[in-house]
C-alpha cells in the first residue's frame, strides 16, 4: 500500500513542460524585458563557450593543432563549404553572420541537454527573432543588390503563362511564411525531444517506486538513453538545417533569377 501511495505521488511529479518556464535569477518577482532570467544565463554561457572554443582555443594557431583548434577549424571549414556550395564564392562576404548564427544555435542546443540546464532555442521568442533577422536581412539585401529584379523569385518564367500569376501568389505566400516555418521547426524539435526525455524520467521514478528492488527502472532508463542519443543527433541537425536554410534564402537574394 505504501509503495502504491508513493508511486501515485511520483506520478504527480511528471511535468514535462515545467523545464521550459522562464523565471528570474534573483527572486520570484515578475519578469520584465530587463530582468535577468535563466534565458539570459544560458545565452551568456553559450557565448562564453563559443569564445572559449573559437578564440581562446585557437589563439596559438599551431601547425599541429590542439583538440580545440581542430574542432574550431572543422566547424569553420564546414560552414564555409556550406556557404560556397549553396551561394557560390560571393556568399563568403556574409560568412561572419552565418557562422555566428550556426555557432549560437549549435551551442545553445547542445548545452540544453545538460542536466538542470535551460534550452534557449525551445522558445519561439528566441527562434522567431533569429528567423525574422534572417528574413529581414535577406529581403533588404535582395532589393539593395538587385533592385526590382529581386521580384523575379516570385515569377516562374519556366511555367506556362496562364499559371504564372497563380504560382506568383503561391510564391509570395510561401516567402512570407518563411520566418514562421524557420522558427517553429527549430523550437518545436527542441521542445518535443526534451519533453519526451522528461516524461521517461518521470516514468522511471514511478516504476522504481512501484516495483520491488527498482526493477521497473530498467525499461525507462534504456528508453531515456535511446532518446537522449537521438536528441543529441537532433540538436546538431537542427542547427545545420537552420543554417542551410539561411544560405538558401541568401542565395535567393544574391541570385534571384536562378
């Protein structure tokens, strides 16, 4: 009976969405735009980790690189190759922005997997700002570089003439939906994976309390390990997807007729 009551109590502790709550670092008062929060803290930690890897670990520029320098050079080559493959050499002018975007998303995603951490990119308020910044910058760049020729991205000249106006309307709608899909994809994946891990962790506590010698722990712990491994892959892929879509949008601004 005691085990059943304990198991019932443990069930009440499964609140997978609590981990996404924003709270002040100092006290329990209301959160304003200027209030230091857990989001502020983990953004600062992410920036500090990026500086540690990309600046401090590479300052020696050794011919035989250290581990940190090797990782930094690998990330640099990866992002540079992505930009060249999608936009051509002309896109390298915008390498600093895209590299910063990739590193920020990658590090905030990975840090969010640490116990008792906070996943900054699980909030649309964060991913929405990143997506809108990309959308605004690409749109302005498209008109600055090409003038009204930028509007060619909405006009499908290869399609039959009668279908071009309809396709143009579809292209305009899809263009303005970009920041929405761009942000929701990242935030949704981060939130879903972390919530699943928390649910399995709650099941582990319930089964441990409701089975002799904690035998019930085995299945949920194995499930947590599997989901955690999958989530580690997802956080890297989502940083890559967000960045490669940014490169695709940049290519539209640089080469609207293609």
